[in-house]
């Protein structure tokens, strides 16, 4: 906890000027709240007994003085609310940037075991709770403690008897507040869980809307939603019941303190122990010390929410990326594209089965290699080792004779282009998505890449051409169109090494033909690895590798492997028979 608190405090450092100003104005605000009842007491106990002219002049002066204090307090509260919140937002900004940059460093193995919704919560909801704590926490503590201690000292100096009467119910008020605060915390936690469940259900429903409608299962989805929504309403009712009891109870305690003070004050006045002026002053101070008590009680929940969020934030930052640049890693230039797998073995995690065992493979620069085999044989895994999406467990993968682990990640991946079956397009325009392959490319380069990918014609038929918004994940485009944009992106990148991961397996015949033509044009004079599902698309491959659980079992051209009448011939015959 000590290290976490030190780290939390470090976020104040760039804004210490604003922080100290915030604390200064918090002190001023609390001081003014304490001073005004004292001035009122002075007027009612002393000034009204001056001679008329002097009393009138003094009251006017003190009235103007109180108005000036109110104006200063107004500015103080404005500064705290405005600049204090901006300070909190800036710290949230810094933490969000830090965790987002950390996400970018983490490897596929981390994201394989995480849910996107949880990662989003770490960078949104958790950080908001933290920023609220970092901003409001210190000022709430300072203002509340000054008001409570200051009010107690002032009231004791005026009348110890009334001070005891005013504070006699405070311990009971604290106990009541803590009990209800704990119940509210549990209820609000359940609220968050129910809301998270509903959000997940809505996201699932909206993402799968095409499936819902294709099966005409809208009524089933409504029923599923109603179950979650009923749970949410039930949780809300419970939380509001406790909130009602909490607020009503604290309001009642405030009134009871006033009643006790008035009754005790009346008795003390009757006995000559206090005067009416002191009683009025005490009544003015009741809210001065009861409000900060409520604030401190609320702070306990704010601290729990903010600190637990900060712990989750620190948990993410503590995750070390398992794939990083070695200290002596170098950038590469003029890459030819020779790839070697030297006795490579790989497993995803220590306690899992080996996916690849003792793979030895040499791929010459410019060679066109196809990988085939049953699902789970390790085709995608083998290709993922080249750009170091994962690191080998044993052996080495080499590019132009250099172990890829000795090459900087940015340099290595800049020389490899990947076209996947599941194309990911970002929300935005066609132009922006193609230029993702080379962020500094001009419009002419983007158009040339689109033409090479057989995409220019369909792009120009879109409502705004290259400036057409394609929607989330390219939802407004067909599968073949999305695939051609992804190929244009790689054309623009112009890498010497290409990996096609079943790039045409989800397309219809016409789209497959157009995309296949684009892929072959892209692959010309580049080292190319193709993971193939449709074997008809790789007949012209220079070499075909058949992967099984035992490794590379067959190797050769299409005709050679057909003649062997082995695994490849069996797979090819099965696809042919299906047709």
C-alpha cells in the first residue's frame, strides 16, 4: 500500500502549483464559513448596544465586510470546483495515457487472456474514480477537519455547556452514518455489477443483430434483456432504500441537534448560564460542523472506490510485456526476405501442450510458400513467430540470417505485411484505413495502392469515394471489399515479407477471384507465406508444406504432392468431392 500511495501522490507533481492553490482556497473557504457566525454574534451581542449612529455605521461596515467575505468565498469555491476539477481531469489524462501506452507494449499472449470490456473499464470507470479521489479527497479532508475542529473550539470558547449539548448526538450520528454507508456501498456495488451485465448483454445483442434477425429471435432477446433489467431495477430499489434511510437519518440528526441545542439553551438561559446571542450563534454553527461530518463519511466510500480503482490501475502497469526489444537489438534495412526456422518449438503457456516441435525450415527470398493442414496444426502460430507476435520456446526464427529477437520490434514488423481472414478496419474513411499502412502517404500513393489491390473501381462507386465513412469495422462494405482495402493497406506499406492468413476462405467465388488476383500481384518478388483453406488457390505455389501435429509431414509442389497420394492428396480430394 505504501508504494501505491507514493505512486498516487506522484501524479500531483506536475500540478503542485494548482494543488497548493486549491488547498489554500479550501482553507480560505473553511475559514470564512467559521468567521461569519462569529461576526453575527459580535453584532447581536455587542454592536446593537452601541449608540445609534455608531451602531448603524458599524453594522453597515460589518455587513459590507461579510458580503466581501461571501464574494471571496464564492471565488474560492469557484477555483476549487473549476481549476481543482481540471487538475483532476489532467491527472486522469496522464494516467489514461500511461495505461494506454502500456497496453500498446503488451503482447498477444496478454490480450488472449483478457476481456475487452474489463480493459476498457480500467481505462475509463476506474480512472474517473481515481481522479475524483485525487481532486476531492485532500480538499474534503482539509475543509471538513478545519470546520469541525474550528467549530468545536469556537463553541467551547462561547459556552462549554452548549458545546456539549451540540456534540452529544454526533457519536450516534457517526455510527448511524457508517452503518448505512456500508449497506449503501454493498448495494451500489451490486448496481455496478447489474449495469455491467446489462451492458454486456446489450453489446452482445447489438453486435449479433444480424444473427438475431436471421433467426427471428427478437422475443427471446427481449426476454433475456428483461431478466437483466429486472435485476437492475431490484438493485436500484435496494440502493435507493438505503440512500433514503441514510439521507433522511442524517437530516433528522441535524434537526435533533438543533432541538437539543434549543432546549438546552432555553434551560441554560433560564438559569443565567448563557445568553440568547450565544444560542443564536450555536444554531448558526450546527450546519457548519454537521455538513463536514457527512462529507468525511462520504469520503470513506470515495477513498475505497478510488483506491481500489488505483490498485487495478497498478495491476495493469505491473504486467511486464513478455516480448520486448533486447538491449542490443538493431534496426534492419535492405531486407531480402530469407527466413529460417532453426529447430523451433513453441507452446503458448508453460503448462499447455506444445503446438510446434522441432520445426526446421528454410525459405528463400522471393519464394512463395503455402501452408496447409487441419485446424490446430499450428499454421497461424508458425507465421506469428516471424513478426514476434509470440516468441519461440526453443530454437530461433531468423530473417536474413539474424535472429528476429535481435531485431527491434518496430523495424521487424515494418518489413512484414499481413493480410488476415478476419479483416479489421477502423471507424473512419476509406482513405484513412488504406493510409494506415503508411501514415505519411499522400493521396496519390493511396490511390495507386488501391488500384494495385483492384479496389479503386468500387471505392469510386461509393457515395464520397475515398472520403466515404465505412462504419464500425467496415460494416458498410462487403467481405471482398474489406479484404481488398486490407490488401491496399499492405501494398502501401510495401514490405519484403508477406503473410496471407486464409485471406480468401470467407469469400464468395467472384470476390475470391478478384482478391486472389490482387494477392498474386502483391506477392510478386516478395517472400510470401500463404495459410490456405481452399487448396485450389495455391496450385501455383512454389512449395507447399503440409503441417500436422507431428510437424511438417509433406513438402513439394501441388503436382508432386498429388502424385504422392498422401495427406495433401487426401485433403485435396475431399475438397474436390465436396464441390
